[in-house]
C-alpha cells in the first residue's frame, strides 16, 4: 500500500510536469524572437518602415492565434516625434573611416554636419579653458569640439560634460570620447549640429583632420501603433488579465548599422505570443489581453497613450504583467513593483521554491523603466519582470538573436502561468 501510494504520487508528479511541458512550445518562442530580431525588421524603428513591418508581423500572428480586437483592428495609432538617421553616416579621422555602430554612435539628438573640420580637444584637465558656447570661433577655420570624457567617472563631472555637449552642439559639431560601452537611444529633438559618441579605442591621438557627413531627419508626426488583441473570458469576461511587451526598438543608424533589439524586446514579444498561443487553447476565467506597445524606447509613449485612451476600463484590470528583456535568466529574474504588491510577490517566490524553478527572484520597488509605469500611476496592480544574466549587449548592435539564451524558458513559462492562474 505504502509503495502503491508512492508510485501514484510519482505518477501524478510526472503527469503535472508533462502537462507543464506540453502546454509550452520553445520552438515557437524562438522562431518568433528570431523573426522579430531579424535584419528585415530594421530594428523595429524609424528607418525603412521598421516599426510598421514589425506591426504587420504581429498583426498576422495575432490573427492566426485567433485573438479578437476591441475596435475594428488590432492597431491603436498615435503620433510621436522622433529624430532619425535614414542616410549612411560618414566619420573619418585623418583619412581613416570609422565604423558606425562599432567605433562610434550618432547621438540620438544629433543634427547635420558635413565637411572637413579641425578638432579642438578638451578634457577634464583643460575644460576650464573651454570658451562659452558660441564663442568657440577661429576665423577661417571649421572646428569640431572633442570632449574627452576618458578617466571621468564621477557623476557631477559627467553631467557637466553632458551639458557642455548639448549647449555647444547648437554652434558646432561635437564628438564625445568615452571608454564606456556605446549605448544608443531615441530622441524627439534635434540639435543644430552633429553629435557623435566615439569609443576611445578608435581615437587616433594625433589627428588634425576630421571629416563628417551626418544627416538627421526629425519626423515630428511619426505614426506609431500599439498592437492589441484579446481572448474573451468565460466566467468574468469584463475583468482582465493584461500581458504587455513593447515591440519597438531603436531602428537603424543609416542603412547598415541595425539595432536588432533581440533581448530588448523581441524576446518579450515572443513570450507574449507564446503566452497568447497557450491561453488560446485554455478555458480562461477572465479576458486575457495581449498588448505589444510601440514608442517604449522613446519614453514609454505607447503605454502612456493607452492609459489615456484605454480600450476597456483600467479599473477592470485584475493584474497586469509587463515583460521586457526576457532573453536570458540564468541569474534569475527581477520583479519591479514587488515591494508594492507584497502578497503577489510572495506567490511568485513560493511557486518558484515549490517547483524548483529559477536561481533567483529579486524584488525591486517601483521604477519608471518600462510600460507598466503608467498603469502603476493609474492604480492598476502590476509587475514588470525582466531576466538577468547572459550577454551584456544592451541598446547596441550586439543585441542580436545569437546572444539570447532561452534555457530558462520552460521554468519561466511555468512560473508566469502558475502565477496568473492564482487570480
Ligand atoms: Zn525594453
């Protein structure tokens, strides 16, 4: 009898485990992450219709998963301003052309500069001698200001250099030399002249000649779209569990340098689609909403628009789970808002412990670092989960599919679905 009990307990355990495994599909997830971070998506940004291509892809996916829409379409359109770089940039030092995306980045708020310039270098040592913006003039000479930030690590000095960069760029092109990893972002403004962030490794100390060819195009009325689909709940269709992941990334710096945004956030979108696939086959008590937001990298713009123009009452949201940076996890996950929703955070840690899933579940307080933020501001209970570990690629050309690692996907999938089943 004792033995029989043991065997049936074991069988039950195997069945539960198999059920968890059967209901998830890693191949599906990886395919979606790969598609969304492929070169054809153009970094899901503002050059060569990248964002639109990704939206079209999601539209097709939502459709084939059988998601319903709240309006006549999955799209929720909104306008945003964005500074873009559709043309290939050119930067050379002493006749040596530098490689965009590797040796340098164009600052997101860069303007245009074209021509041959003489560099004037200022570091922490002589920055005191730097004339006021607009006063840096040598008759008959075209100058580029080089701000040498090497060896500067304290916050105040970095802030001062940042301010100098912005103010001087109204009068002449500026190059910032840094020892740090180059990290790109998105801006809604444009300076009068080019601003370039350059890796110190690529800087030839003795150069007297810099050639620049930077073209920027400020799109003040760029049309972006959130993609929103749902599965109708069976017992309480007017209550909602909302899953969100932003699908935009940074786009392209010219036609060659692509910011694939595989971890940020093709990975989260792939989870979103995989979870939609999972719930489409389930009996769901509440309506399950799947939102892929645009404009996140430009300042959480898509989610801001959504909370201002919601497609269903925000107070009907039982819980919202935002996922971003889901392409690792060997060092576990962080749960933003964990300190606000203590009980729900305990659910996560207890599921994780009971089932022996992830290495670590780290708690974090509220933070305006992804799309859950505006919902939190509106009083919607929410978590933002991101994975930790793996590649350090972030907002650079190395955030590509090859640097993702979905080894932890089976555990993370179980953790998320078990967590959501408790509502
Ligand atoms: Zn992100």
